[in-house]
């Protein structure tokens, strides 16, 4: 009962994922990314162990298609899983397990892959990917949030979503953005509000990590 997207900003080299679902705390288990490497999504009877495996394959130089193929081949319970990946070049791939009997789909555009299961209709991922692609000059986090919003507008899941998350990696081992709405009546709207509050400060938090002496003593 999840829809999500992974994307790359060709301008900055950032990678990110945005995910929403009908259960609590989706940000703790479905989206994974590494700076300069790519991103992976794992959902439907979610196995969070698959995320780091996929990222490691991308780190080893596998493209998205090979990464998804190897993740699926190495997973005995693959028929229950839905997976997606984007690699350092922005190419993408996805996998739907044979035991996903609900409405499910995937969509790919330049620098983005979107997937979903237990959907209201099969057009949800395509709407998400189209929203992501509409304004390549916008910040990656903004494009990812727009993707979730478009998925919801297109019908979303069969039921109400309850949590949402946004993760963006840039030049460092720590996230450029890591925002989570773990339980809410309207988690995508809450994630939008969090991102709009965080966006003006995002670069400052990076600078405080790499150049702490440039900030006053009261700032954390």
C-alpha cells in the first residue's frame, strides 16, 4: 500500500527518494540513497535489508537494471517484493513480484523512476514521474514532493496514506534533507510544510557540519 519515487538532479548530482504509505513510519524502511551513487526503493511486504544491498551493488558499479536484476535473483521471497533503482547516470529500473495481486505499476522518465502497489489505478506512478520531470530547474527535494502530491491527486492508494518521507543525498555521507512524517491524517501535506520550512536552512546545516567556525555559538 505504497507509492514512491527515486530521482536524480542532473544539475547538482543529488539523489533522493520520496515515499508514502498507509502504515506508520515509512521513512524508516523503504527509501535508501547514497551521494554520488544512486538510490533504491524496496516496498510491498517490505524487506528493509534489500535497500543497503541495492546501494552496495550501485556502489560497485552496477547500473540500475543489473542492480534490480541481482537484487531480485538473490531474494528467495522476491515474488512478494516491489523494487526500484536509479544509478549514477540517471538510468532506472524496477521489479514487480508475481505475488503482488493488487493494482501496481511503475513509470520511468529521465532521471526518475516511480512505483506503487495497492493503488487506486495504474496511472499513479506515471503521474508522479511526469510531475517530477516538469521543472528540471527546481530543487530535487521539491520535485520529489511534487511527485508524491501528483500521485495523491491521481488517485493514490486504495486507502488513506498515513506517513511520508523525503531523503536527499548530496556531497556528503549525511543527508542533505531527511524529513519524515511518521503518522498523520494528511502526511503528504505535512511533508510539504516541513520541506518548505527546512529548504531555506538546508545549506546552512551542511555548512555547520563542514565549517563550524563560521557560525555563532548559539547555533546548532
